C-alpha cells in the first residue's frame, strides 16, 4: 500500500473501504470499455437519472472522503493530501481524450476511475462492480450542471505508434523537439520537473500549487502506454500550465516539425525514465507490469 494511503487508512476509519480496494494491484490491463456504457448518451433521461441516484450511493461510500459532499474536492481526507482531490464543480478535468478546454467523455472518466491516478492518492476502483462505476460517473457530472448543455468534446484520434518508437534515432530527434518546444522551461533538461519556470508557476485553476511532471520517476499519472504520452501532448492537462500541442503536431510545417515527430517526442520522454523503471518494458508494450510503482 502507498505510504500516504496507509496513513489515511489508519487515521480515518470511514475511508477504510476504498483503502482496501486501493491495495489490490492495478488491473489496468483489463480495461475494456463495456458496450453497455458506450450507449449511455442515448439512454432516456429517466434511466440516466436512476443511474445517477445509484451513483450517489457509490460516491457516498467510496469517494466522498476525498472529493467531498459537494463534489468540491474538500472531503475530510483532502487536507492531508499533497495532490488535492479533483473539484468536480468547475467542469475542468486533467485527463481527457478530448481537446483542451472541453469536457471528458464517459469513457475517459471510466478509465481514470478504473485505473486510478498513478503517483497520487486517487485509488484504482477496478474491483468496484462495473455498474457502480458507470453509475458514479453519472453522479459526479451532477456537480457541474452545465454538463448537460455543453456535452463532452470529441475524442482525438490516436494512431498506432510506429516501429521506430524508442529507437536511438527517434529518441535523439525527440530530444531536439523537447528543447525546440521549450518543454525544458517547466520539465527541466533532465526531465525531473525542475525547469526555470517550474517554481514560478501560478496555482492551477483549483487554486492548488502545481508541479511539472518528473519523467524520471516512472509512469505518467494518466496511464502507462506510449499512447497515453501522445494523448497528453495533444490534449494538454486541463486546469494546469501543461498546454496542448495539437496545433503544432496536427499540422506539421515540414520544416521545424515533421510528420511523425509527436512519436519521436514520446520516445524521448519515455527514455528519461531511470533504468529500473525502463526495465518494466512498458515503453515497448504499453502493458502495465506487476509491481510497477503507481
Ligand atoms: C484517497 C482520496 C481519493 C478517493 C477516495 C477518491 N479520489 Fe478521485 N482523486 C483523488 C485525487 C488526489 C485526484 C487528483 C489527481 C490529480 O489531480 O492529479 C483524483 C482525481 C479523480 C478524477 C480525475 C479528474 C481529472 O481531472 O481528470 C476522477 C474522475 C475521480 N478522482 C473520481 C473519483 C471517484 C468516482 C471516486 C470514488 C469511487 C474517487 N475519485 C475516490 C483522490 C481520491
Ligand atoms: C508551462 C509549463 C509546461 C510546459 C512548457 C510543458 N509542460 Fe508538461 N506538464 C506541466 C505540468 C504543470 C504538468 C503536471 C500536470 C499535473 O499532473 O497536474 C505537466 C505534465 C506533463 C506530462 C504528464 C501527464 C500525466 O499524465 O502525468 C507529460 C507527458 C508532459 N507534461 C509533457 C510535456 C512535453 C513533452 C512538453 C513540451 C512539448 C511539455 N510537457 C511542456 C507543465 C508544462
């Protein structure tokens, strides 16, 4: 169990249920978007409302301790956490397949709830029955009433990674891009998240201190595979300083940015992981490996 999860477990008995779930190794590889869920938007409103009502029970049991009764991220456990639980009332989400500034799809929420957010206290909920996970999604949307009118963005297309992924040439080109696009300003030359702008970043939209990701420490928060890294460049991390590079990579100018460069940057970013993390081969297969730190 993660040390901070264990700590909470001891001190807040009411949070016990989720901490037990969190202790079970991630079942990320079993992630499959169920057919029933894909049809959710077409369901009659009454059905969605019934699902949301069931979702409230799930929420009150597993989520309220961190995300709070009002969904504002201020549950009793939040005070103890360095990375604060998401405030659902603003309709801003970090991890999406949808373009910057748009709402996530139900599938995005399902994935993050099932997998958890690596390297934070957000547990994975793979052992909560699927129907309950689907129900809680409908409930957390009710904290942001505009959701109904706005609807989610359209998921970006993520192609299959090329065979050259992780090759020495691809990594070298990725390094050039990393410098050219000034990722160094925030993430630092060594990728530790200690670039010159890192300490000067304003708080994120929820008013919390933000910290550029440390690439040397292992998996991304939002998933382990090269496609997750690619998705991050293309959609940004909502509410934070991490921008979307969709404009730059979507229409390469052929001079500074060439076709396929997004994958070269993926190669480089993954190469920054220290040896022990690289040994898990997630870069090659994208599959989460038993025992990899979250
Ligand atoms: C131990 C505290 C904790 C519990 C319990 C918890 N979460 Fe979280 N959750 C977090 C934290 C912390 C984050 C923020 C991670 C970040 O910002 O990087 C988060 C993030 C999320 C996100 C991602 C939001 C985004 O911006 O992309 C969703 C969705 C979510 N939680 C849903 C749930 C649901 C549903 C439950 C209950 C089944 C739950 N959480 C239980 C701590 C918790
Ligand atoms: C202005 C500062 C800034 C710049 C420039 C920047 N980032 Fe980020 N990046 C961040 C912050 C802050 C986060 C952490 C977001 C969070 O998890 O709260 C982040 C997170 C990430 C993540 C991890 C997402 C996850 O799921 O954990 C990746 C990958 C990433 N950045 C890649 C890049 C690359 C590649 C570039 C250059 C093309 C870049 N960033 C430029 C600030 C920046």
